[in-house]
C-alpha cells in the first residue's frame, strides 16, 4: 500500500511577503516568533519582514530569536522554545536557509513536551496541536520549507538527529523571489546544485511514487534552465522564482528518498566542512556514471528533462550524454573542482567511506553501494 500527500499551502511570487499579515489574521496568529540566523539581520530580506510585521518590536506584537547556527545545534532549538515562552507567542515564522527553518520547526516539539531531549524524540507519541509554523526561505536549495523533518546536531553526542513527523510541516510557505535576489553567485550555485541533486536522486530512486517522479522531472527542467540565469544575474527575478519553486519541488519529491550522492556528501560536510550543495555537486556526475553502468538507461528521462535529444540513442549513450551534460552545467557554475581543491585528503577517504556507508540515503540508491564503492567514488573525484 502507498499513501501520497502534498498538504502544504504555498504562496508564490515576487513581493508575496506583503501577503503575510493577511494570512496571520486568517490563521488567528497574533504574537509570532521570528526565528533566523545572525547573518540575516543586516539583510534586505530581514528588513522587508520587519516592515511587513510592523517595523518595530516595541509594541511587542512579534518577537525575535536570531541565534541559529549554520549547522543548527540542540541549544538553538531550546533557546527558540524559551523565546517563544517568554514572549507568550502563538506561532513560529522561520526566515532563512534550511538551518533557521529546521530550528523553527523543531522548537515546537519542545513547546509541546517541555524537557524533551531531541535524541529521545519518538515518532509514535502524540504530536498533534504543535504551534503553527510559517516558512519563508531566503535560499533556493534545501526545500526545508516543505519538508516534514528537521536535522539538528546533538553536540554532546557528535551526531545529527533527524526528527521526522508530518506534524512538523509548515502551515504556510511563502516563496518570494525578492528575498533570494541578493544571494551571492557561489551560494546561489551551491544551493541550486543541492536542489538539482534532490530532483535527480529522487526521480531515480526505486521507490514507487509516480506523483513525486513527475514533480522531480519538472524540477530538473526548471533548474537546468533557471540556475545558469540566476548565477549570471542575481536580479533575474523570473529565474529566481523558478529556482525557489523548483527547490521546493525537489524537497517534495524526496519524500521518495535520495541516493548515494547524498550519502557521500553528508560526511564531506561533517568531516571536511564542505557546503552541502557543493559536496553534492562534486559527487553527482560520478554517482550518475556508477549507477548508469549498473542500470543502463536510468538517466534517459533525466536527459530529456534537461532538454537533451536522447530519445533515439541507445541506453549507454543516453546515460553518458546526460551525465556529461550535468557535469558541464555544474562546471559553468564553478562547481567542477576536485575534492582535493577543498582540502580533502586521501588519508580521509577511509573515515569518509565509513560514515557514508552508515548514512541511510544510499539505501534508496537505484543500485546497491558497498563501502568499497564509496571509497572508489570518493577517489574518482579526489
Ligand atoms: Fe540535499
């Protein structure tokens, strides 16, 4: 049996942030807590939100927590819950990249069960009635705004907790391209590559979910056309909007789960400090070649979504042309460096492969992957 669910209301369009007060009224939210990271405070995006919420906090109708770390930790979640209680808030608004959104989502668990340790979170408990959450992304990549999980680092245990529950979903998502126009080209490329990887890995994962497959293919189509445009010109609001919606589509699609690229990428972030999107970009073409060699024809429809004419050619040629085209696209975005260019050393391959094989994402890779395969894949891009 399968169940398919696409429940999030998404407002889309440049300038849509101005609709927020009307939706707060509709949801009967009077005292929201804004959760963001310190880097967002001096930005135009934060100022726009301030303006929309009524300019000043002096009237205490809205509250602010801005302590979220780039890789969010348990204390960020605890402090957010504390700020919520102190302000007697009634909803959380997450503004930022995946980190701020994940912290905003997870803090509601602590409000529901004060004293909860995140590593003791149990899906089976009653999580109904969580405080409403509104997600406003300022990057187009993780798609955390439409996800039902939150990834928080447990500093004392030196590992990440993946909190998953449909109750964590946002009540409302605002995709406003005005909020991503200032994102610098490097971050635009890296986050966009993450979104592209979500679409490609979810489409090719063997889980039966034709709804997500369709969404993933259209996401690939949008990203491959829009990402080079926003990389060249951050003020291209039409392309910025397409990237925002495609990033959300990538995250909706990976309800199906991901693949080996994400398993290789996660340890590159935790052990070597690479940006998640960059790590995906550096590994994706090698994983595509690895998978295609074992499952010929796997990438033909990905190639079609990229706009390639691969209908009439054989499986091997369709796969090769697609993975080469994706590699060239990433190169035009400055994402073609080897791992060694990011400080990764041969001596780290063993530890990286050990973590990669422990990572759950490759369990839905189109073909099985062993630890030796992980090592070979790292070495192929070292
Ligand atoms: Fe990702």
